[in-house]
């Protein structure tokens, strides 16, 4: 079977030749009912019987890879897809850059690769769990459909990683795959691995901020893994990035639509009181940006990291668009960053390999800044004087060299008491969530949208605005 074609008749759609590997096929088919049990228990609630206008992967070709049609979520064809190789694959970076890529797991890198894959895999079901109740407060059928599209594709990304665990890591991999269905987002006893994926996402402002900021971290993590010397991981993450683009679109445009509508409501109200018009005020939007951006920054890991150096040196994980760099070994060179020393911020030169997490974080921050510029252009077009900002990357951090220190949103060192005094001004607070949940009543009529969000500029798959994206009756 050609790698660009997908066996759609298989119980598990794939282009990895499961029909030629009976042992692996049986193992994955045994895992399938456990996955469906998890989906029914922890996936989107109460919409299992509703036809939803979803896209499903039918190819890995760059053009026409997805098919759109009405599908009930439990019937979605979760599959395993790898991008085709173009020529003989090589290791893109590290000590062995330029040598042939590995098609099997090198023994010396087995534990590190398994850790990388499990950590990535754990984020996929976690986000589904975080978002499981949001369908009940969807601001439109368009948004409900986008939520469910994100959910089913996060489920498919889990399958992508589980395939690697089953095929390449033996009993350990199978045990890790089982454990992925046992952890739960926010559970005190069995939490998800990474902190951002244990935070509540119980209203649509957080959902859009999550898909904007946290899923954008996913883009850069997947991009770094697409530079791996382990060829199956590289090709798997390349195709995942194709689907991930929609998730980022949902977040970036969702936030933009809220911002646009808030500016409109501000003009409508005689006193500029957005909440008085049932909308979301800009202070609350800014607090949400601060909250999710800072938690998402943690996902890149420590600013100075031996693990990052080891992963890069071993060729397990590269930089964003590694092919743009001339030196793929990074044996020399330094990265300048600010560190806390004796109560002051000072500049320090760090060996480049040890700063690879921060190099990747730079790309992420630049991408987020681009989105903020777009949102501020929306505000300008609506004649609003408000401008939204990203907080400093040192603000509200729970991982890395800034843990144990406190900073304001500009990145200045402050005391713990000063941070506590301003926390409610900078970050989401319980009363914010209560207000947001009070205004987020579901809107299920085709073509209609909640008062607090503007309609999109275009529909899905070229559909008209009043298209029935979810059939609720």
C-alpha cells in the first residue's frame, strides 16, 4: 500500500500497513474499545447521537487530504497516518546530523524517546477532558462544530502517539498507552503530566485562549519533533501539524471575534460599559491572555536545560524549521538570557544547546505577538483606544529559572506581597468565571450567534453562515 493512500476499510484507518502486521493490528484493535470507553466517559457530553459536519482524513496528500460530511463523534474514523518520505531521510540535527535517520529506536535513546512521546501523547486526551462540557454553552453551531472538530482531532493525535508506543516500545509502550487512558485532567491523584493541562477550561473565553496559546505551544513542540532523527516520529508529527493548524485558527479567530464584539458593545453603551451590554470587558480579556499565555510558556520546559541539550545533541528533537539554520550541530555559540542573581536580573550567556527550550520559546512568543498585533488592528478598526498586550515571559511562571521569584506583567522583579496584591488585577479570578458562565447561554439556531461574540468572516468548507453545522433535532 502506498504511503499516500489510506486503508479506509480497516477497523483502524491507516497508511502504515497494519494489514501486514497482524500482531500490531490485534494489539491496537484491543486498545480501541478502551479508547472508546474513555471517549464516552470523558469526551464531549450529551452530543454522541448528533450528526456533526466534521472533516476526516482520507489521504496524506497536501491537497484534498480531508473529507467533510456529517458524522456522529463516536463513529469518527480515528486513524494512523504518516507523511510520505521524500528521498532518503537523514538526521536533521545534533551530533549525527546528516547521517541516515533511524527507522527503529536506538537502544541508547529508548527511554528518552519514550518519555518524549508519552509527554506529547498525554496532552491530547487532556485537552478533550478539559473541554468536555463546553458544547452546552456554545455561542453558535459554527463554534460547536469547531469545538468538536478540535476534540476528535486531539483524539486522532493520541492514536498517532499510541501507534508509536505499540509498534516500537514493546510491553513498556503498551503499558504507557494504557496509562494514557487512566490519567485525568485536574485529578489530584492521577493528574495529567503537564500543568497547563490540569487547569480548568470551563467557558468559551478560556477555550479560545487555550486553543490560541496552549495549542500553539503544541505547534512548536510538534515542529521540533518533526526534526527528529527517529523517522516514524518525524513523519507522524508532520501530519499532525496539518490538522493542528485548524486548532490554532479556532483560537486566534475566536479571540479576535470576542475582541471585535466587545469593542462594538463598548460603543453602544452610553458609558462604555461592556458588561452592561452583556459582553466581555477588556480587563477580563487581558487577564485571560495573561493566564493562558503564562501557563503555556511553562510547557517549553526550563530556560537552561541539560535535557534540551541532550535531546538536541542526540538528534531526538530539533529547532523550529531546523533547515533554516546553517549549523545543525550547535556545538558552539551562546544564548543570552536574563537570570535572577542576588535579587537582581542580570544577563548571562548560556551554551546554545542548553538554551534550546528558550530558542523554541522565542519562536512561540513571536507568533503570539503577531496575533496580538492582529487583534489590536481589529480594535483600531472599531475605533477603540484599548490595546491588548502579552505579559513578560517571566510573569506567573511555574517551570524554569523564574520559579520562586515574582514579577509584574512587565517582567520586573517584585516581592511576593506585591504580586499577591495585584494578582486579581493580572489573572483570572473566581468571579470572572462566574460572570462568564452567566452570559454564556447556548445559541443553537443556525446562523445565530451569542451577543458576546461576532460572527466569523467565513464559514467552514465554504458553507453559508446559516449552515446547520450540528443537527440537534
